[in-house]
C-alpha cells in the first residue's frame, strides 16, 4: 500500500512535467516564427516581449485544456450522431478562442507586454482577435483530435487485454477439461484391473487354493498402495511404470505359477523417459489373458523399450496363440481402448498403440510416443498443449 501511495504522486508529477514541456515547446515554436517575421518586417519590439506574449498564450491554453478534455468525455464525437456533437464542439471552439484571448488580453494589458496597445482592454482584445482567433479555434480541434486518438488507443489496449484474458481463460478451461478427461480414463483403468484381480482370487478360492489366494491378496494390497502413491500423476518415469507392472505380474505369477515367465529388456536411457501412468498394465494384462491364458503350456511375456529417432518405442510381446480371427490392431476390452484414448488425448497424432501378430508366434503390442525425460515435459508444457488442442478439436 505504501509503495502505491508513493508511486502515484510520482506518476502525477511526471505527467505534469511532460504536459508543461509540450506546451513550452509549442510556445517556443510560435515564438521562433514570430521572431522571423519581426526581423523581416524590422519590428523594433524587443525579443523578450514577443517571448512573454507567446508563452503566456500557450500557458493559458494549457490551463484551459482540461475543460476541452472534459467536454470531449461528456460529448464524444461518435459515428452515430456526429453532426450534433460536431456542431456543439464547433461552438465550444469559438467560445474557447474568445475566452483564451480575453484572458490573454488582460495579462498583456496588466504587464504592458505590447506598449503600442495599452490604451484599453478592448483595443488589445480586438487586436488579438484579428491575429489569433482562428489559430485558437484550430488549437481547440487539435487538442480534441489528440484526446480522441488517445482514448481510442486506450480502448484498443483494453480490448486487447480483455481478449488476451479471455484467451487465457479459455486455454485454462481447455487444459482443465483435458486433465479431467485423462483422469476419467485413468480412473476407469484402476477398478478394471482391480476387478480382474479379485476375480482371479475368487477362482483360487473355488479351487481351494487358500495360500495362493492369501498371497494374491497381499500382493494386491502392495499394488494398491503403489497406485495411490501416483494417483494424481498423469506421467511417471518408465522405471516407475515397470515397477508397477512387476507388482501386477507377481500377482499373475501366483495364479499361473511356473507357466508365466517375464523378461524385461529396457536400457538406462529409456528408463528415464516419461510415460503415462498405468500405460503398460492394461497392455501386459491383455498379453497375459489372451496370450498365456489361452495356452495350456508355459508362456513368456517380454517387455522391450528403447529410444528410436527421438521417440520412445515400447513393445510387449507374448508367445501365445496370437490374435486368431481378430483383425490386426483390434483392441481387447476397455484396457487397450482407454490406453489408446489417453495417448490420443495427451499426444494427439504423435503417439500410437498397435496390436498385431508376431512374425513367429504370439502377439506384440507396440507403443510409440515422443521421447521426453521425466520432469522436463512438465516444464515445456507440451503435453498440456496437446491435450488442450485435442479438446478444442
């Protein structure tokens, strides 16, 4: 508050000084013209009288300018009704010139600035009317025009600020909507794998495999704690996502026992990459259900990740019976459908998820997305921009 009180008087002083300098410059300009005319006509009047006369007139105009600005605010010349407002300002300009010359005449007479015209006020006033009346009328309209230009410029600035504020508000709303949609898709995935795991526990109970069911519930508890730690995160390092997948697969290994083998081939650089939270779990779950689950023999899940041409490529491969009659790229259930939707929401056309038969045996799911080190993508804001653009589209 104190800084505001100090700064406001400072601003007012700056405006007053500039105002004074502008009118002083105008007075010096007219004084220079007058001295040139005096030298050509060999006028014996000393220079200081001309200087005092012109500067007095300029400062009187400066004192009357706030009245012109007030009239401009009260009766602006707009496109609609310009004839009426313009006529009124024409009358005001005539009155302004007459009043300014009357005050000027009184000052000249009082200080005897024009010795040849000191007989009476009327004589001085008539002389000034002949010389400066039209000039004062022009001065009024110049001040009016400058005032109107400044007002239009300020209105333009206000509209620009309002437009920028509305654009910023719209951008924030788009980003919030995008985050809400991504959170909704992510929220659908969490109960999805939870219900599937509980169904697996029910199967173990019906098969009278109590120890296996208890161990599955214990690992499910660890898995849920892991989920809650990142519940607010839309992106995590790939290394964190791999830990989550290992917990999930540890539950599946209880159910399949020795039938499920897991290989993770991920380099150090790829482990630092930022990926959507719960990206791999539905893909791995799909490989387990439709790969290992449909085969009576032992199976293997292989997870690979590497950086290729500035992009992160993640593959989840199984050696099950493959997609069978399903067309290549078809999604199985809500897990892969939501994963595709989240990728599209976060990266637009820069990311993709494909599912196809492997060349030899089984199926392979491939995720390709822009490579960014975890933590850096938040600073650039690229994910939020992609999401907001997709909402707008």
